[in-house]
C-alpha cells in the first residue's frame, strides 16, 4: 500500500529481481528452474529465459564445473546447506565472473531432496584481494624459508668458527707450555754443550772416553734440534726469513729427500717456471719439507709415488687457510699413502700427536711445519682421506725483494781472535759457568756477574772489551743492562744471549745476539761480530 | 605402520564375499553411505579413504609417493593384503576406477571383478579422443581449489557447510571438505586430471562393469563407450541417473546395477 509520498511499496518480484545478489532455484540434479534479473545481467543476458532448463554446471567455467561435481554435488546430496564456496561463473561472452556461492536445500514431502535455492555474490574484488594475499603469503613463505636456510648456514659457520677458536686456544696454550719448557731445556743444554765442547777440544781423552764424550755431544746435538723444533712450533724460533727462490731450494733438496725416503719411493719434483721468491727461513723450510717427505714415505710403507710441486696461488684459492689477501707460493707434497681419517686429520698438526709407535714419532713434524708457515705469514693445509693419499700444502707469502743466494755456511774452525776482557752476566749459575769456560777457552779473560745490578757495580770501574749478557733476567734485563752500561761507557760492545729467539728486533734493539744453545765456534764468531759493531763514538 | 588406520579402513557386513568400495577425488568413504546397506547382508563390505582424503592419516601423505596413481594403487593392494582378501569385487568411483584398473593389472589373481563408476582414463582432449577438458581448464580447477582451501573461505571453514548447528557431524563429507589440505588437493587433482591411462585399459583382463550416467559433465558418455570398447571383458550399463555421482544421486539404481553384475 502506497504511503503519503505516493511511492508504492516494493513488490516481492522487484526485491527478487533487483537484489544485489544472483538467485537461482535448482532441481536436485542442478537444472535451472528460476532465476533473477541481477544474475541474468551479470551473465550478459537480457533475462533468464535462455537459461531455464539448462544446468548450473553449464554456467560454470570448466575448472569450477569439476570442483562443483567433485566437491559440492556430493555434499549437497546429504547436507542441508553449503556456504561460502568460491566458484567461477561463465558469462555469455566467455569471460569469467568470480562468485561466492551458497546453496540451501529444499526438502520435499518425507524429507526427499527437491532442489536448492542458489545464491551468488559478485566476488571479483574479493578474489583479486585473495590472489594478492595468496601471492603475498607465498612470498612470505619463500622469505621465511630463505631466512631459515640463512640461519642454518650461519649456525654452521658459527659452529665451525667456534671449533676453530677452541683449537686455536688449545694450540696457543700448548705453544706457551712448549715454549717455556723448551726455553728451560735450552738453558740446561747450554752448559752441557759448552762443557762437552771444551772436553773435546782440551782434555786429553783416551779413545774410550773420547767415544763417550762424542756420544754425549751427539745426543746433546739431537736434543738441541728437538728443542729448536719445539720452538718452531711455539713460534718462538728465531727465523731468518728472507726472499728465497723456492724452485732452487726444492731442486737442491732433491738428493737429500731421495736419500731420506729410500730407493722404493718414486720422487718427482715439479716447479712452475718464473715464480717470484717467497719470504721464509730457508733452513727451517728445508727441515719442514724433509719431514713432510718422511711422513709421506711412512704413509706408503716406504714405496710409492711422492711428488713435490711448486706453484703460486691467490689467497682466495685456499679458503680454509685464513690467509691475508695476496699471492702465495705453494709447495705441495703429495703421496699415495694410506691417507688420514677425519679424526686423525683434524689433529695431525697438533704437537705431540702421532699415530706412530712409541719412540718412532715425536708428533712434531706437521706442527713444526705449520708453525713455520704461520710464523712466516703463510699457512699449512692438509688434504687427505683414507685410501686417497695425502697432500700437504705449505703456503708462503711472496717476497717483495729479490732472493739472496743461499748463504755459504761459515767456515768451521774459529779464527782465534785477539784475547779480550769480557764481563759475563747471567742469573743462571750453570749457564754462566759454561759460557765462562767457553770464553776462557777462547783465550779471553772473563769477569762474572749474577745480575744486572752486580754487573753495573763492576762497570763502575774500568770498562771491559765486551759485555756478554743474558737477555731474560729478573730485575734488570739484558737490554736495560746494556743501556745502563753504555751510560757509563758509551762505546762498550755488547752481546745479548737469548733463549726466546722470537723476540722481535725492536725488543732487543739492534744489539748483536746469540741464540741458546750455541757452540764455541758460534760464540767466538758472535764475540768478534759484537766487538766489530761498536756504536759510533758519541763523545770521545 | 598401521595400514588400516592409515587408510581409515572400515569393514562391515555379515557375508563373506569381499566387496570393496573406493571413493573418488573430492569425496571420502561417506559417499557410499546409501549404497552399502543393500550389500551388507551377503558381503564383507570394505570401505576406506585414500591417504590425504577423509579420515585417513594425513601425516602418511608423502608428496613423491602420491604424485601418480602408483602410490594409491600400492595402498589399495596393501590394504587388501592386510585384510587377506582374495576374489575381491572392487567398486571404484571416478579416480578410484583407475586405481582399481591398475591394481587389477598388477595383481589379477586378487580380483574377481571390477565395477567402474563414471570412469575416465584421461580427462584431456587428445586428437579424436574427447576427454572433456583442456590443460587450461585444469589450471582453472587448481585456482578454484586454492580459493576454497587456501583463501578466505578457508578461514570461514566452520561456517561453510551450514552445519555449525550440528557439531556432531564429525565424520561427514562436509567435515572432510573442511579438513582438506590445499597442497594435497592440488597434487591429487593433478594426478586425476592430468594423467593418461588409456594405454592401460586393454591390459586389464578382469571382468568389468562400466557404469555410465546421463549428462555426466566430468566423464562424458563417449568416455564410457571408450572404456567398454577397450576393456577386454566388460559390460556397459547406461544408467538413467544423471551427473557424476550416481551412487549418491541414484543409490538404488546404482546398487541394483552392481548386484545384477555381481550375481551373474
Ligand atoms: N703423509 C701422511 N699420510 C698419512 N698420515 C700422516 C701423514 N703425515 C702425517 N700423518 C699423520 O699425522 C700424525 C702426526 O704427524 P707429525 O708429522 O706431526 O708427527 P709424526 O710423523 O708422527 O712424528 P715425527 O714428525 O717425529 O716423524 C702422524 O703420526 C700420522 O698419523
């Protein structure tokens, strides 16, 4: 009934036909019985007549038709309703209308399924958002995965780093321990070597005693070598690093290696031509290479191919070695031996780690080689697997300057220098006595002092020709003593005796020095060097 | 692993002749609800869900295994073996019709007969063969699956079915619908609608019944004829029922057709 405005009330047909949703009434098998104008319009039809008698499936896209038949139709058979289903309708022109669909069941008498009321809203916008949302979620999932991967990688890296650090600390403390022990041994060896030296030179020994002394001297020499290997590992060895032509060094080493490894080992040496020199102590390097070759021989039970190859690589080419950027000379010693299992490989370069029978290996070969490489600014890399043989690479930094020719070893018999007055200072009575004996044996007159302070007292008097002092002493150390002595006698020559040969030149000043233990010959030469290096006169 | 739990196997009936029902894509074992009563008296009725559907153990779904029918066929044979069934009459709807076909080729001795309800060995048109769909159509299906199982509707799941007032509906088709895992649905859809087993049809020697309805918009009547032509020992029944799920829309016509075939 019209109200006062004269506008008639909505009719039910009007509400049905012009509703903002599409309506259909469907038979149980999906046949379209009735529909509204809104839906006809959406589908691009003037009205519903064209659709009557056709099936719902026929106004769906093929994909939606499958979904309807497989997922919706079965449920519609047994459930009273189905809501919020995404289905695409197909317009007359073939385009797609994304819809959101609901069905409500119409029961006949006795509860039999008569058909459905079908309702659809235009879900174009919603579906577009949904697509974006899904794409966004996919992106989020992908980045979450990438993040998880990254995290796992980071964790692995941190773990590896931590393990490395632990190993480093262990080596560090082992190094300190070893260095300390080696230093004490050096102190003990000094008088032993000195005494034996003097005995051999001076005492009139019968053949049997001479043999005994020679045996003792040989043992002392072996002990000295051992200590020096310990010091190398502890990186406290005094390295005479200089530019070295490695190709020449390796070629020169060939004979020695061949002899050391025996005739059954097939030795091949290859060097890339035209390589720059490396910066390293050549004597130490020879010793290290020899050791590696002996390891190789042992791994091959004395027979098989052994190669030493020399080339140059950039630091990045050896990622595990933590080298500073730049070019490195690489010496590779490769054998076809038994190789190492991972648990051996990880410990092989530890000092005292050996798998050899007691008395057969010291376990210092690889640690010494590594110590040398590291102290020279390079690295040692071992590549090995059981049954695959082993390659040990020694990486050494390229030297800037041209290599000096290998030095000619100094002539053995000391030219007896002129007799001099020497003030000898050492807090260790044993060492002091030994060195004093050696000096006296060389013809010098020796005054002894047990500390820097005692020495300065003596220096208040007349100046000796030379001050020979231990470096490491309680109270005044060797360098301070020399400085104090030179306040009294500015041109006083001085010689520092050091156990810790690693001390940098800056710590010792440019004073002449002699590393413990030393032979009488070395002492004689050092004395002459020291006297010759008297500082230029300042005031007289 | 407990196979019976994995495939949600149910054994009913008072008879001994084994009759196994396998549901198609989008359904679960509830689809057979109105068909089984007429077989319970004289059959051992076995119902189960494919892994990934209905009440199966979703954790048993491994993508690689179920990327082709083979994984599903393995499961069918394992279930039959676990129940120690021989002389099996196997009723498979749509996708499961293919599973029955392939299982019978693999172990012919285990099956006495196959009932293939609305089968199709290949849904994609190919030359003269009319499967009913193109690959693009299947892409459209995958999109619709996503919209329903990944999108907004998914968030609305409890209200979708309109049975929020019937919480006791724990084990129903609509409950399965709500549980559908979108990734599984996608992969199953690819297996069902993109694989082509036409070459396998003639290799099945088991006695078979093809049940073809009127106006099946998924497996057209030509496909029913194709099946009948290529299955060596088959009968074709053109039903008066319409649509792709005669066992639901016309359960008595369906069970009568099955019974006539089995009793012969
Ligand atoms: N070339 C190699 N092949 C297989 N294993 C090796 C090789 N080099 C070293 N190793 C293993 O690493 C361990 C440690 O070697 P390292 O050179 O440090 O000491 P060593 O050889 O045992 O003792 P020494 O150096 O006194 O001969 C060896 O005992 C061996 O197990």
